[in-house]
C-alpha cells in the first residue's frame, strides 16, 4: 500500500502528464497554423528586441539632460515596476476566475480533469495575456536601459525568475479569491475588499505616501541586487518561491473548483425582464435596440465585466505605482485597447452564441447589425484605454501641448486600427465558443497567441512612432501623421463591412457561431 506522500507525488505526475496532453490537443485544433506560428515568432522577436535594444543606447554619449533624468527615474522605480507586475498577475488571475482554461467547461465535463491539471493549465496559458506580455517587455526594456553590459545577462535572468514567481503567486491568490467568491456571500466580500484596496491606494497616492511605501518593499533590494555579483542568489530565491507557489496554489484550486460558480449560475438562471425604453431623441430606433442588446451581452457576461475592469484599472494603477512618464504612457492606450479586443472583439459575433440565429430573424438591416456591433467593441476599447489615460493624467499632471496632442492622436489611431483589425478577423475566422465561464477565451489558444502577437506589434510600433513625434516642436504634426493611419484603417473597416453584407459570408458566420 502506497504512502500519502507517494499518492501526492503520483497525483502531480499525472497532472503534469495530463497538462501536456491537453496542450498538445489544443495545439492541433489551430486552423491557421502558419498565422499562429507567425504570431509566436513576432512575440519572441519583440521580447528579444525589448531585452536587447535599449542596451545599445549610450546615455552618456547622447548627452541629453532629459534622457538622463528619465533613466535615473526608471532606475529608481524598477522595484516599483516589480510590484506592478505582481499586482497585474493577481488582478489577471482574479478577473479570469483563477486563470484561463485549456478546455472549456462543456468539453471537459466528460473528462476526468483534476483541479491540479486545471491549475497547471492556467499557469501555462498566463503568457497569452497581452497585459502580461506588455509588463514583461517593460521590465526587460527598463532593465536593459539601466544595467551595464557586463551585468545584463544576470539581471535579465533575475527578471525572468521574478516573472515566474509573481505569476505563480498571482495564480495562487487568484484561486483563493475565486474560492471566496464562490461561497454564499463571497461575491459581495470580494467586491468590497477590492474597492477598499483601490480606495487605500488612492488615499496613499493623494497623501504622497504611495511611492515611498512601494520603494521600501523588498523588491527595491531585488532591483539593486540583480545589478551586482549577487544576482545568482536573488534568482535562486525567486525560483524557490516560484516552485513553492506552484505547489501551494493547488490547494486553493481544489477548494475553488470544488464549489459551484455562483456568479455565473446566477447570470445563466436569472430572469431579465424587458424594461420600457423611451424612443431615442436622435438616431434610428433599430440601432438603439441593437445597442441595448449588445451592451447587455457584454456587461452581463461575468468574464467580460471582470476583464474590462482589470484592463481599465490595472495598467493605470501600475502607472501610478511605477511613476511612468508621458513618454511611456504613450504605449499604454493601444495595448489596453488590444487587451479589451482580445476579451471578445477578435471574435465579436461569439457574444450571441446560439442566439445568433434568432438575431438574424429581427427586422433590422444587416448594416445596422454590423455598425452597432463595431460601435460596442469600440466603446469597450475606448473606456478601458481612457481610464488608463485619466489615471496617467492624475499621476503626471497635464502634459505639454505637443505631447497632449500626440497622446490624443495616438489614442484615436490605435482605436480605429484595432477595431478594423478585429472586425476583419471576426468575419474571416469566426469560432463557436461558450463565453459563459470567465475562464473562457473567444478563440482557440493558438489563434489567441497569433492575435496577441499582431495587435501588440501594431500598437507598439504606432505608439513608438507617436512618441518620436511628441518630441518635435510642432503641435500640428501628430494630427498630420494620424491622417494616413485613420484613412487606411477606415478603408479596412469598410471592407469588412461590405463582406458582412454579403449574404453567403453572413450565413457562414452565423452558422459557425451558433454551433455551440
């Protein structure tokens, strides 16, 4: 008879083996493997570029006082950036109900997938989160900029070890919060606790105590140690922490997954009576009806609601904690808008599911259906990225005229860019998915990797372009640069609209999405 230790070891080995099988299974379900491979290559290339590119900048040779001040500020806030990554990992795990799932709830119902396998699968899928990638790239870029050439490899290894440890800790905390959320009054408890945390951070910031408090945390020691000869010690401690967090995270995962998902079940079993809505003072009544339906589909979805809140508040709070300047904030609107699009916009019609067939029977024009769905996707992206800009405004104050115009122009350009791209994808490659679970994704994981790679590349390059434009002395230049981008993206969006208006294409999308 085996001991309890042998049983636990065997359970972990089985979970690791099952996770490998599930990852291989999901990889074989990717339709466009070339696009997925290209997305992976783009992500790896961007990672290498952020890790090595800033190291080629000779700050002393440039001789710019502004650049010297910026580098000094980044070096002093590197420990705060580590804290920001940890907060992001925790909020992402909380928002996704413990982490993404390798197999949907309906598919896994007939398979003996253990909670430990679910836990390991969520850890494997953590890098598919665009916010996770953005924070990784930011840490690598700042480290490369402030670290000498002889210490760069060790510093990057410490950064990667911290990323692994923070992701594992965040995953464990996410499972614990999900377990609390699934108790009788857990939803209220989690919402009140989250509100208190945000309120405390706001009070500390207004009192001028937030930055000193963050700099007093052990992450500051970690940021200093990784640039010395003691970096192997820091990396070893972080790896031990990561392994411990992975092992301990299985405990709250078992607890959380052993309870009913009360919030999702309440939404699915609830009765939503129709409310009287007065006639709109302007615009078409049909469009007003469609807007109401689409907005309700977004905000009644537990995963959409949590994801939008995390994307709206997470990067902005990180900007507050890490003290990002306007030159760095320029990249955030496009990346947060891309994150919002990855929640459902890349497969925009999946919000309807089986109801897509019923939607097609409504006496409304096909053009109105497309226009309203694109408008709702754009609203979600604008709200999420707008919150980030507002929080950055609170942190840095009003920017100079040219910088402010560049931020607004860049914001508008990336919104239209991402909208045109995701609406094209939604018609070209629709998927049948069930988004009732907050752990679900709007497309297979391989496709999501490709989508994240392209959106991050496009928005990052656009943000870098407008960052360069912002240093010019002409306030009209950002607007002039924005015009060709807006024209090209508008043309692409109109082309997707014409494709939707084709009966054969529309029928293909409807039948694909409705086959849930």
